[in-house]
C-alpha cells in the first residue's frame, strides 16, 4: 500500500482528535487530518517526526493527512483505514492464509451478520468464514496492545463472531500491528478489561485470534509476519 505524494513534518499539537498542527521543512505550519480517532497520546508528542500525505481535492478542509509517526527508531502507520486495505491486498495475493481458508474461492468485503458488518467474508469448498480486522498502534517495550481506548463496538464484534462460530462459520479476528519491532500481542486489560475477557472467551468458543506486524515506511505499509498472542 502506497500513499500519494507527501512530506516529512514536525508534529506540533492536536487541537482535536481530527486535526494535527504540523510544521513542514520550509517552516510553513499546516493543519493535517489525523486518520486515526484513537488517543495516540504516547505517539503524537510535540516535536516528533511525522509523514503527511498531500491531497489536491479542493473540497477537502485540509490539504494534508497525517499517516505515519516516528517513535524512537520505529515507524508506526496511524491510518485507521490501512489495516483493512493491507489485509485485502494480502488475501488477494495469497500472502495471508487463514486456517481452513488458505485458498478461498470468494473474498467479499463488508459483510453484514446480525448487528455487525464484518470486514471480510470468505468461502472455500463448502465452508464460509467471517474475518474482523483491528488496527494496533499501541506498543510498550515490544508488546503490542489493543485497544488504546474502550471499545464497545469491538466487544460486540467478538460476541457476534462467537455466535457465527456456533452456527458453523469460520470466525477470525486479526490484529494488524501497524509497525515492526514487537514480539508479542496482548489485549489491553488495563484500558478495557471487558474486551480482554471477551477475547479470551471468544478464543475458547471457536473464534481464532491472529496477530501480524507490518513493514512500514513513510509513504506506505505492507502486512508482514505473524506475532505471538498472549491471552
């Protein structure tokens, strides 16, 4: 996945969750759309280096989007829409193989089930499966954590994946860690204990949790390798 033209910049402030104030290399200060509504408090600190995507749509409120941030030596993709795109590319190229659905004959995005709209629906032979994707940008000493804020929607997705598994569907939740340099993934029990409890219950009831990291560069990202999950 590659972004269009852009520029490095220095992050200055985030007056609200949708907007970042940044300074371009020529000294110009611009507003950029933050493509992530999470807290990102440990990432968007004054003075950090970010990558801004440039837009040429006159209908947009801002000409820039903040998509990548540098945390120490790690580049982290902040685009909340990127994980779904990365998974779609990996499935289409056969680089992502889900257990029992290694060679799907049908891949469909945005499939409704009960009250949820799961990110992917797959068919192989006489079986069908749902796949929900969660982007992960929170890292602590090599441990990737999700969520970075309470997510009732995420809990509902897990509950309905359990219901799908009970009906005989394949059911997967894939945590896309939008960086390299992590060794383990775990639910963030301190931030949202109920999500962690529900994820453990789901794993016991037929939902398969997976985690993968990404190769990240300023202008893009690519799904890479499996990461161990600690529940």
